[in-house]
């Protein structure tokens, strides 16, 4: 029940502070940052913390360090990585703005529709058994009055991951795993506005289409599931004071 409280390190606080300034556009793309010495003085941290933090920010695509010229805010959409996307998702307390939500959902529709298609074509009996067990786990978890949104999100993620594994493609599951934290945030957000049975009924349909190996209907069912989430959040989440969240 009670978990250890772990305070962020000074480097993490420094990185989060600079990320906030960039994502809020207080530091627009192309802005030249102060020197390490100046940042250390202004932010009251050691130069070693500043150096480590700037290297982390460069790795995540938020800044570009040019030798003998200086440090600049980078075009993080073009240069960023998955860590960058996670920072964007977590910005503003994890609330999703309209553009980010639509971007993620468009990505899901394109990718997961094809994945469901391939899973229906290529799944093995072992794949099917694993998906059926996970679906039963979803039913039990969503029916529980004590299940947390995190627990529900995790088991739904695991079910989708099983579909990726059923494609027979060795790369797809690895790519999906890289998006785990982002998907957990998305699923938890959607579940605040969807009844459990709305999602479980659609997942059951996807599972059935994969079971009978109807690839076209598996793809259609997956796209319908994701589009349903889009429509519900358009109706509820983004029309109840969260348009710019």
C-alpha cells in the first residue's frame, strides 16, 4: 500500500525545468541558452549538474550543443526521440493537448490496424491462447471495484502487445514496448470517459476476428476501437475545459 517516496535528483529537476521552459515556448526554438557557468549561477546548482543536465537534454533532442558556438533550443519535433515524446506527454501534469492526442491516435490507427490484420493472418494457436487469457484478465480487472486505472491500463496494454507478437514480425513488439509509458497514459485518460464494457466488447470482437483469421475485419475492428476513443474524448475530454490541456 505504502511505497517509498523518492525525490527527484538535482539533475532531474534541472532537466524538468529547462524542458518546461521549452515546451511552454518561454524558450522558443533557436534560442541561445546562457553558458553553463551562467546557468549554474541563475539556477543555483553546480556546474556539474548543469553539464549533466544539458547532455541529457541534448540526448532527448531538446537542445543542440555546438562546440565553440553555444547551446541552442533545438526543433525537438524533428530531432526528438521516444524520451522526448514522454516528456511532452508528462508536461502539464500528463494532460493531453488536442494536437498531441490527435497525433498519437493517427499513429495508432495506421499502425495497429495493420498489426491486427497481420495478427489475424499469422497468429498461432499459442498466440491465440495467450490473447484469450489476457482478455479474461481484462474482464476480471475491469469488473473489480478496487482495480486502479494503472492496473486496467497495464492489462489492456498487455493484450495489445500480444496482438503485436501474433503478427510473427520480430520488430513490431519491440517498437510497441518502446511506447509502453505513453500508451499507459493514453489508456488511463480514455478510461475516464469510457465504460469498461464499451472497450471490452470491442476487444472481444477483435479477438474473435483474429481467432477466425478474418484479417480485414480484424483491421476494421481495431480501427473502430481507436476511433471510438477519439470520438469520446472529442466529445467529453476536449469539450469540458481541457481543450488546451
